[in-house]
């Protein structure tokens, strides 16, 4: 059997040098689930803090339980 092996980091570097790699960065989204309605204000403040730190964040506002929120 014959085969070939190449490191992922080497492949990524080569693709970047050739201009073939997508070098755009993405930012994940943080979604906060409200587990206890009495903590709604705290959760809202946490979302605000994350956003002020340039982190994309949302708070699920539905009335469903945890399973439905996820």
C-alpha cells in the first residue's frame, strides 16, 4: 500500500500563500437561555456585558423550558 501524509497546518499555510484560503474570520454567537425567570434581569445584563466586549450575544425570550430553548 502507498499513501501520502500532509500536516493540516502546512496545507493551510500553503493555501494562504497561494491565495486559495479563505482568511476571513468569523465570530460565534453566544445564546443565553433563561433557566429561571427571576434571573431575567441578570441574564439581560450579561448579554449587555458580552455585547460591550464585542461578543455577539442573544438571549432566548421564549416561554418554553430548557429542552425547547435548545
